[in-house]
C-alpha cells in the first residue's frame, strides 16, 4: 500500500477561495459525510485542491464537471478505493458520522460506503451469488437467510420482478441495464449507509437510465447517495444538491435548483450551458 | 459562434424586432390619439397581423430551443422570459389597436364638452414601454427597476381620467357613447403599462435570477 495520509493542515470549518462549500442545505444539519480540505495526489500530480464538501443524510448529491476535473477522483476517495492505486497520497479529512474514515478499517468502511461503477461489472457468477457475495464475506448470513437478502436487495434495486425466475442463471445473461441494477442490488445487500455511483448510466439506454434514476430517488430514503454524472439533466432530475468541479477544485456546491437556474459562479454557468472551454 | 448560440441569438433578435414593432405601434397609437392622426391609426391596424405572426414565430423558436438544448441557468431564464415577453408584447399590440379603433371612432364625433387630456398618461406609458424594451436589449436590471416605479403614476392618471369622464357622463348623459370611448382608451393605455411592467420584471429575472413579481415597488429592489 503506497497511499500515505497526512492530517488536515487547516480546521475543516475554514473556507478558502478554493474550497467552495456554498450549500446552505448541506450545512443546515449535521452531515452524514464531510470532506474537509482534501488534497489528493497521483504521484507528484495534484488532482484535488483543498476540497471541502458535506453530504447530508438521505439526500442525493451530484458531482458534475468536465472530464479530468477530479470529480471521480474525489468520489473514489469517499470509500478509499483510490488506496488500491500505487503512488497516491491524500491529505485532509473525510468523516462518516463524525469519524475520520481514513483512520478506520477499510473493509468496514467499504461495507458502510458502497460503490457502483460506470460499466456494469457483475461477478461471473449467478445473479443469486452476486448478491450474497458481500453479505457472506461480511458475516451477515448468520442473522438473515441468503434468499431473504437476495429478494430484499433485488426489490430495493427494482429488479426482483424481472429476475426472480432466473436467480441461478448467469448474471451476464441479463441486459446491461439489468446488470447495472444488479450491481446496485449487490452494493445494497450489505446495507450501506452511503452509496457512491460513478457515472452509473453512461453505458445505458434512456429506458434503463430512467429506471436507475427512479431507483435512486427511492433509495435515498434508506441511504445517502453521491453520484458522478456527465448528464446535466440527470443531475437536475435526481440530485438534491450539486457540486461543480473544475481543474481539481470544487467551484460551487448548492441546491440543484439553484445550480441549474441561477448559479453563483461564472465557471459553473459556462459549463452547464455548454459554453465551457 | 456555435450553432446553439446562433439559435439563441435568432430568438433574441426576433424578440427585439417584435419589441421594436410594438413600440412603434404604441407610439403611433398615442400620436393618433393626441394629434387625431388618422394615417398613424391605420398603420397600427396594418402592423397588427405582423405582430401576431411574430408571436407565433417566437413561440416556435423558443419551443425548438427547449427541445434541442434543454437550456439551464441563464439560457433557461432567457427562454422562459422570451416566451413571457412575447405574450406581453402581443397584448400591447392588441391594446394599441384598441386605442386607435376608439380614436378613429371619436374622430367622426363632436368632442366632449370638456377636454380629456391623455398626454400625461400617454407619455408615461410610452416611456415605460421604451424603458422595458431598452432594459431587455441592454440586459439592464436598473433600467427595468426604473420602469416598475412608473406604474403607480399611470394608475393615478387613469383614475383621474375615469373620474373626470364619469362626472361628464353624470352631468350630460348624451355624452355617454363618446365618454365610454375615452374610458376604454384610458383603460387600454393603463393595460399597456401593466404589460411593460411585466416585461421589466422579466428582465430582472433574466439578468439577476430573482423574481420580483407581486411585491411592493420598494421591496423589488
């Protein structure tokens, strides 16, 4: 493991021009998660610059910005997936319920903070085995039966009715949109408190996309959701708050309605109206 | 300029052209009223169909932009405002027609026994129309706020005219048909001012993203 960490250089309540945590909603209540003054490096390249952002419980936060702006890098720090990369380094603090996740057991953190990736990536196993994999390695099958967890997770991912008769068939036998919902069901099977999604609909058609979006709106009753998307309309449709990243900096974070109707920063407006660059 | 920006420019230019046409109609209707100018009155009647055509064209351009671009932020505000201003301009054009129709009717009639002076309300209304369009063209919220402050003065003028004409009708019922024309003209001018106020409020939303409708003038700032 080559990732190293350093303590935050500044108190995380401090605001700086580069850490634009402007959301009044995000700060109105104690956040479920909070990133404070996060800097992240790939080798000598600084990919994130002093990013501070709070995620309110049971809300959907969308992260938008051009390719290479750091939004996915930031998302991947929220459950420490970036630690699997060599020669990376993070500074700052990321808390879950007030506790710094950078000091916690990484397996436990990834159970509490699930992740869904851009392309559906089911295991080369049956639908059933995909779902029970997480609960099994987390010792959850002692309390609840596997069949129970599978049904509950697939129902939460709005996939149960479509696959209930082929649970023991290969996960590769279902459509791309269904595979992505299977991946969401797999993430939900371990009852995460936070769900991170990295462009989850970019490989899906509009119908499958709509199903995922409907699903997210329902899922936020049960967990806190952070979604990276290149689809502005998707952010506008599903997110309660939206953060705009540019060149590794959080430029603006506010209620989604505000971001898409009357953003405070010129850079945000230029990007969402297509005048960027 | 990228293609979608050209589409926004076309909508903006068409709306400005319509605004100019409507401003001329209002000016000509006022001129025909004050100076009893029949030629200007007929020009207003002729221009009405062009204004109506432009209303349809602008709605179509705006709908196409929504479908193709799904605008957000200032682009969204612009399209929303364009649709609303379009409606207000078309109504101003209709009201200018009302003014000249009544003016033409009055031209063949003997004057009222007491002169009804429309100059003050006409000047105020015309300046509000020009001000609101100027604010739109320049994207200037300050000019727009200036327009909002004139609305009360127009209402006062209209009330004064109404009071005067009602007195005339009570004193001499034979004047009622002609007096009603005066009341309708005053009412039409006041309504034009209301639409200019709407345009000014829309400009403030366009420029600043804030909604100042249904607030006292002082709070609008």
